[in-house]
C-alpha cells in the first residue's frame, strides 16, 4: 500500500508541475493576446486616419498650386506696375507733341496704377 501511495504522490507531483507550467503559459498567451489586441486597435485607427491624411495631402498640394499661381500673377502685376510708372513718368515729362504722338496721358496711367494697388 505504501508503494501505491508513493506512486500516486509522484504522479500528483508531476501533474501539479505540468498544471503550473500550463498556467504560466496561459498567462503569457493572455498577455500576448492583450498586446495583439492593442496593435489591432492601433491598426484600425490608422486605417481610419489614412484617407483623411490623403485628403489633407491633396489639399496641401492644391493650395501650393494656387499659391504659385497667385505669386506668378503678383510678379506679372508688379512688372506691369513698374512699366506703367515708367510710362507715367515719361508722360509727365513729355511735351504736348510727344504726348499726342505716343498717346501718353498721365491721368490714364495714374488711374491704371491706382487700380493695380
């Protein structure tokens, strides 16, 4: 009988050890699942934010194109303003014959400059 008790005790020890190992493995698996769940939620957030990011990139690109267009237009207007100032200066200093021949009217150039501002 003592021998059976020793065998049962030995088997009980090995079962208890195996149970403890399995419980430790379960804890590790639960921790891994929790981490994977967090990663999955993060990926879902990224999925929802990607289209918004693409929209913002498109908006920035469009804004940059409009800005370039406005800058180009501003350069043209500044060049036109410089040319009109030169013609206004010439119109103010020209004699009557030169004004008629070159169609220089200081009031017209002054009005053009004012409208550009």
